[in-house]
C-alpha cells in the first residue's frame, strides 16, 4: 500500500514520538486494530479469563505461554503479534508483523514510528493498548514502561493511563461546557474525556513529546469524537499548546480546568535532570501553591477546577497523623483570595506518606532502583531535602476550586474507599453546599422538608441488657460512603424525616417532648439541633423534598 505525505502540522513529527501527520496511515492502523479485535473483550477471549486478569495485574507469564503456543500455528492470530509488540515489549519476527498488519505492513508501522528494527526482527517503540471509559473504548499510546524496557525511564517520559489519571477523570463533573483546559496533558487521557462534553478543548504541556502523543492518540481515535485534522487548531475543537503551566493560556478564560500537574516533590540538585512528566521544576510543593494562586486568572465566571495535588506536612514528633495537614492548602487558598479572587475551595486528603515512604514511591516510579548507587544517592537527597524544610510527610488528594466564593471552604480527610466514579456524588455535594449557603442568608433552613436517601441506613449499638443504645450511626452505601454518630435528638429528628413536616416543626416538637429541656432553653436547643441537621444535609445523609 502506498501512503500519501504532506507537510507536518505542529507536533505531528516530534523526534522519538509517534508520527501523526498522515491521517490515512492513522485510519489504516485503527482499522487493523479494530479488525483484529484489539480491545478488552477480544484480548480476554484470546488469552482466557485468568490469563487476562493476570496481565491486568502486570503478570505476563500466563499471557506469554498462550502467545508462545499461538506462534506455533502457521498463521497465528494477529492478537498474538499485537500483544507481543505493544503490551509485552517483545521482539517479533518482521514477517509475522507484516502478516498481522496486511494493510499497513511493516513499512506503515515504521512511518508511524511505532516500531524499530532489531537483530531478530522488530520491536515496538511505544506502549499501545485499549482503554475503556464509561461511554467508549479507544486505543492509547504512551512510552514503554519499566517492565517493557531496561534501565531508568527517560526524563521526558510520557506516562500512560495510570490510577492517578483515572482517579482524576472519575472526579470531574461531566456537565457540558463551552471551553475546557487540560493542563499538562501527557498522553491525553483528560483530553479524551473532555472532548465528550466540551465544545472546545485546549491541551497544554511543557513537553513536545507529550503533545505529539496526544495528537497521535486523538487522531487515531478521531472517529470517536467526529474529529478531522483541521479541527486541531486555535479556535477549533482541540488546540495543542506548548508551555509551562498557565503561561501559554494567559488571557484566555475557561469554564473547566482539569489537571494532574507535575506536582511530585523532587530534591533540587544542580545538574540533575528531572522527569518532566511529574516534576514541575520548583522546590518542595511550590508548584501546587503557584497553580492554586494563579489559576483563577484563567477561569470564566463560575468556572471550575478539578485537580490532583500533594502538599508538605510540617511538624515535630513521630506521629504524622496528628499533624495539621491543612496548613499548606489553607495558605494557598488564602493567597488566591488575597490577590482579589473570589474562590470556593474543597480539599480532600486521600492519603499521606512520611518522607521515607514518599522517596521510595517515586524512586520506584522512575525505575531508579535498578542502579543501587543511584538509588542510594537519590534516597539520601530526598531525606536531606525534607529535613531542610522540617517536612515530616506529604499528603495527597483531590482539589476542587470555583470562581465564585462564599459557599464552600472545606478541608477534610477521607481515607476510606469512595464510590467510583465519585464525580456525580461530588457535584451533588457542591449543589447542597450552594443550597445551604442560601439558607444561611435567608434563614430558610427551618422551612425545609427533609427525607432520608435510599442508600442511608441506621445502626444502633448497645450493651446486652441496656434499655437504650449507646451509639447510633448513620451510614451511606454510595457516594462518599460516610458514617456519622448521631446525638439522641438528631436521631429522633432523622427517624421522623419523611418529607411531611418542616425542619422547624420537627425541631420544636422534639424540644417540647424532651423532658430535660426547660422552656427557656428551647430556642438554643432548636438552634443546635438545626445546625446538626444542616451538617447531615451537607454530608448527604438527608435530602430536601421541598421547601
């Protein structure tokens, strides 16, 4: 097959990255992958259920056994070739590759920069695998991982779709927006989701290679989003822009910003290369602070930011869990507000690590443990860096910001598993916060009618022989899956919540029926009870039927 060629658009021909200048080639590749059923169902059917599950756990031996048997056949299934090349990183006989890609052939794969020649045959230069979202299944290319290549990762490594990327994608509210920003696009995972509900998307990165991968992935799957190459331009459906953080989009306004920024804390060592996919080039956690301070400048009115971040935790003593992790996040939000930005903020700490654990995590991530001396040097640099700033540990979590202000100012730790995706439950929680903020202004809480959501259950615990329970709990079965201990008066209120009586009427009835509450103390009792009910509403244990 002969393929057409033309002048390469921006990021279509970046060295050491897939080529995306020829859409005919990309369409041919997509057709080959589809024909061979290079998707989750097709791969599972070929390998077998247990072998597929093992491969999903990065255990390759069962898959290699199936593939080795398949290669004994005169005409092996093309999936055996695809898996060997793109997922396992093996060298494969060029004739087998040509047979598996009858349209593209080895020549077409070379032109796309997806393979290179070896003494044995050819080897893939990329990791290429299927990815399924809630609405579609696509193919995504990224750099080969540590299990597919030897040595430490290159410093301009382009990461594939990992757990952190998925966590962020499942956090975002997917309501339609006009203009969205994917800040630090990497291989394009957030852009793929944004294209499904945004009229226009701008994707930025400091790395030419990352933008090349994003362009390749988007055009490989262009029919999923109805894209043409001409749509990839300023003012088009997708605009790819190179630059550091917010600099390339200064002066623009976005309804939605989604970012998994390069927030990993890395010791600043003169002459040492940094991993651009995770290290933003600032000391400590300064990059996150700068982003939170400056991102309001690119937000449209009521624009939202969804991001992942980490923050340093400082303090004395051995118990990291007793230190106030909120200090840095609150400092950053205060700086943004001091700069004149009305900003709602919600930080959810999902995990924390001490300095030793943090160093070990990110040294493993870059495969630097393969060089013992390098590993020891880097480990020591981490410990010295943390000690210089009296950092005891690092917290990690979800961050939401909104260009509005006045309704949400929340910093909480939620360490237990959440429902996935958490995005719908989080959006509902923001809506409740907005509603409660209006009550505080209008004093309308007492006029609301509450009921109990279907996923909320009650638990009562008491000693054997006791007349009354000593602990009454509410639990959520979905969303944030919270639990909370009720006071006896709050338990009485919740048990009567059927949407028939207003909160004020219920609170007054409980006060009147409580033998220990004197008449003159009833107003204070009712105020306290209604404050508890508002908290239960904000946490999702109650919902409003009308009011």
